[in-house]
C-alpha cells in the first residue's frame, strides 16, 4: 500500500507538470504560427494594392478626351449580347467566338492568390532556440522550478514512506490519504474544467482510478471492511463516475465508468463466486450504461459493454459447464437476460435516430443472437438434449416477432428487418434437422429455398439468393439420404401415399417454384466475388427438376413393383414402362417447342430409348418366360407390359420421322450408315417380337410327367430343380431353333417387301438396296442354314412363303418400274436448264 501511494503520488505530480508544460508550449506555438500567418497576409495584400493604385494616378487630360469618343462605341455592344446566346447554342464552335469576344474569355481567368512557398521544417534545436532565445532565462524561470518540484515530490514521497515504515501512519490513515489524494485531484480537475475540458476529463479519470484502487487495497490488504461494504462503495464510485461523464459530456469518462464497473466484481472477489449476485449486478450495470449511451448517443460504450459482457459470461459459462453440479437453469436465464438487453439496446438506438443500421449495429444484432444460441445449445446438450430443437425454434420466432413488431410499429430500417427475417429462416433451418429426422428436413429445406429466393426479390438482399442456392443443395443431399433410408429399409410403404414419395414430389415442386420465380429475371448479382446468373441458374434448375422428378418416380415404381411382384423380371417391367412413358412425354414436350435445341433433345431421347428397348428392355420378357417355364408359376406381366413399351417405341420412330421430314436435325442422318443402322434396328426389334411370341406359343411350363420321363430323373443324385431347369432350357432352345429357321425367313421376306414398297413410293434408292440386300441375306440363310435339321413341315412352309414373297417382289418391280427413278436424271435436267 505504501509503495503504491508513493508511486501514484509521484507519477501524478510529474504527469501534471508535464501536461502543464505541454499545454503552455502548444499555446506558444499556436501564437507564433498565428503571428506568422498575419505577416504573410500583410505581405500578400501589398502587391495586390499596387496595380489598383496606378490607374487613378495616371489620368492625363488628353486621355480623357480620347475616352469620350470611345464612349460612343457602346452601340456595337447590343450585337455582342445577341451573339452570346448563339455561343451557348453552338458550343462546338468556341474557337471562332474567341476572336470576336475576347472579353468573354478573360472573366474566368481570375488571378489566383500568389504562391506561398512551404515553410521548411525546423529541427528540434532550431525550434528550441526560437522559442527560448535566452537560454539563461529558460533555465532560471522554467527548468529550475520543475526540477525543484520534482525534488520536493521525491522528498515528500520518501517522508511518507518513512512514516509508514515507522507506523506513524496507520492503515485507516493510509486509506484516508488515498481518498484525500483522489479528492484533491478531482478538485484540481474541477478548477480546470472550463478552461481545459479535455485535460480536466483526463484528470477526473485519474481521480476515479485512485478511488477504485484505494478501496480495493483497503478491502484486500487492510481488511478495513467486509465484501458487501467494499462492493457497495465501488458501486457508488461507478455511479458517481457515470454522473461525472454526463456532467463533463465526455465519452472517455463513460468508458472509464464502464471499465471500472466491470472491474468491481474482480476487485472485491474472495474466490467464492455467487453468480446470481454477479450477473444481477452486471445486468443492472448494462442497463445503466446503455441508458447513458442512449441519452448521449455514445455507440462506443454500447460496443464495449457488449464485448465485456460476452467475455465475462462466456468465461464463467465455460468453467461452469465443467463443474460437478453446473447451474444450468441460472446460466440459461442470465444468458437470455443479456441477449434481450443488447437486442433492445441496439433496436432502441435506431428507433431514436430513425436512421440506417451501421455495420457495427448489424454485427451486434446478428452475433448476439448466434452467441446466445451457442450458449443455449451448450447448456441444453447436457441438461435437456430433447429441447434443443424447440430452443432453436424459439430463437427463430423471437427474431420474427422483432421484425414484425418493429417494422409495423416503428418503421425500423429494412436492412435490420430483413436481417431478422434471415435469422428467423436460418434458425428454423437448423431447428428441423436438430429436432426431427428423415424426410421432414428435406420438406422444410424445399420450402425454405423458395422462400429465400422470394424474399431476396422483395428485399433486394443478394445474400438470400445465394442462401436459396445453398439450401437447395442441402435439400438434394437430404433427399438422397432419405431415398437410401426408406427404399433400402425394412418399413413397408404405401403406394404413392408414403413419406418419401411425397417428399420427393415436394422437392420437385420446390425446384420448379424457383424456376418460376426466376422466369423473368435477367440481371445477375455478385457476393464475395461469386456471381449469380439467373438465366443460367433457372435453366439448370429446370433441368434438375426433370431429373429429380424422373428419379422420384422411378424409385417409387421400382420399390412398389419389387414389393408386390415376386418375379424380378416381371417387377423390372414396371420401371421400364415408367421410364419410357416419362421420356415419351418429355420428347413430345421438346418437339412441340419447335426449336433447334428442342428437336435435338427429342431426337436424342428417341434414339437412345429405341436402342435401350432393342438391346435391354426386351430381355425382361425373355427372362420372365424362362422362369415361368422352369417353376411353372407366375404371370407373364413383363410380356403384357412390353406391348405398352412397343407402342412407345413406335411413337419414338414416328416422332423421328416427323421431326426429320422437313429438315434433318443432325447431319449424320443423311449418311448411308444411318439408313443401314435404322433398318437393322427395325429388323432386330421385329425379329425379337417374333421370337418372344413364338416362345410364348411353342413353350409351356415343365410338368411332373416330363420330369419323370427325363433320362436325368433316373440318376438319383441329381436334384429335381436341376432337372426341371435343364428340361426348360432344352425346350426353349428347340423352340428358338424352329423360330429362327422357319419364322425369320418369312419375317425378313415381309420386311424386305415393305422396305421395297416404301423405297419405290418415296423414291429412295438406299431403302430399295437395303430391301434387296435383306432379301438376298434371307435366301442365303435359307439354303445355307435353315435347310439343315428342320422338319419337313417347317421346310415346306418356309420355302413356299419365301418363294411367294420373292415372286411378288419381282412382280412389283416389273409392274411399277416407271416409278423407280434414276438418281442421275435430275442432275441432267438441271444441267440442261
């Protein structure tokens, strides 16, 4: 205590002496600068007066006579005035007017102030010599008195220390000396208040600091009074400092009051924390300090109060959560109190000023909410985890109430309102995955993405637009997780009316809703260097909507068919039909647009699905037939459904013909290989249809009698199932051989005839060549392959029918050969023309 008093007194006196000296030096410097400026102004005025003086002095009588005839010249003045409007009208021709009106050019050339060269900076020694030309006088009048005061202070300090060491000054007297010093400093500050307001406020700050430290030392070191008395005295000091800051109208004193107020609990702390008293005091202190800041419009005090409260509460909470018996309810209650105080403080300040929120205010508004949310979640994680979603929802609703109430009642700045709405949406976004599971998260995010985009269009806040994109991405990820959970789970789902299908459907509606909102937007926005292009995004979201819509349907149909139908091949036929129907509708939609991109898209869809049907989708009918033949159970679902698929494939072919009849969509369609490829696909699909129908007619499920009559049945070690499967495969192979040797020649002959007729009618030589090539291939196949190992009945049927077809084809060529036009004739006619 003794050392502190000595050092404080010594430093204070030195500070006062140096401050006074600095003030007087600054005054002298200001006076000297003013005198120099006056001298410079006097020097500038003299040359200005000289040109004005000569004209009245030199006025000879002759010149007066000459001036009279010049006074007759005014008649030409009117035309000069008339020309001036022409100069304004024809601003381009200013070079010619300059000769006619030289006087019009001179007015803007006003003589500026004469150039004053900058005064060179002087060194410290030059300034010192200039300010103190008489060094002896400086030492005698200025330096010696300061040294004397310093020595006197040191002497008094040593005396006080000696007196304390000898116990001449007891502990209460020492505290009294500290209080007396503080009062003395306060009195000096009051005397200097009118003349030196800023300097006086600094001295007041020092006096308040002396009071704080004196009471703190009296409590901790001397134990002159208990904790309650010390705390009460320091609260009084804090209140007194706040009143002084109002009286002096100095923000520095308010900041000091704030710092002192937050330091009080630490100054009187004994290590036995009572958080209720502590945070009650901090709450009252915040209300008082914020009221002071509101009255004086001192935003810095608000910010510092906010920071100190966060540090104090956050430090206490981090230790409290690690304690054996944490005070969860109290921590949550005081957290909400602090959150509410600063929300109200921030909003009330703006209501009073009725201006826009500053960046600092918006930062406090957002960070206050997030910090309270973080504290609440940390508390509830160990206290009641099941309430975390409800707590998040309450935070969202509070922000929504703030936004609605303040905008409706007080017309609050829209930026803050939209920020509060954004916080509402953010916390609702967090509440759903915290409180709920599964498809509820996806449903909420689907709705929020549309809401954010709509809000960005209304508020012109670009961040909400980017938020919509992010939330839609989260929705897609959540939807994929839901698909995996529901469709690969054990739960039984109703047809269509089940959670995952409705969630997927709602997600598709959300995507198309965003596309609809962006339908008429063309102007992009940028945030953090990332640009949002509405034209590209709405195109992407439109295509994504079709993709997600297709997946939603295909997953639902696949799940329901696999659940309801035992035969995997039969179950797979339903998704195939859905796939073809979906893309048939999409191709029809694109074709109706009658645009180049629409035709190209529809053509690609048609070609790809025709190829898929020929080489993949028809497999399910054959696989289903095989399983029915083996096990003897099941219904030919895939066989009957394939008729729908066949009709859709025919529609795709018609669509291709219609789109390419006027103009080829792709240039490759004019190539020869495309005609051969198209003909091959037609022949392959027709042959496949003949095969599946032939198997359906020729085969029947394996019976018990067939198993008993089989040579394999005589072998005891063989399984009945293996015997059944072998017999079924043998029967199917026999039927296939009959169809290939008997049915294919007739079918190919018919197709060759159709190709020939179409080629003659459309005057397409390539198609006629394909018909003849197919006919030749059929004949070769008949004699090289079909004639061997075939029944007499099959041989008779094949030869007779194929012979009749060949004769008909030959007859057609002879009968309508006039229609077969040589491709070279048009070229000759064109040349003659």
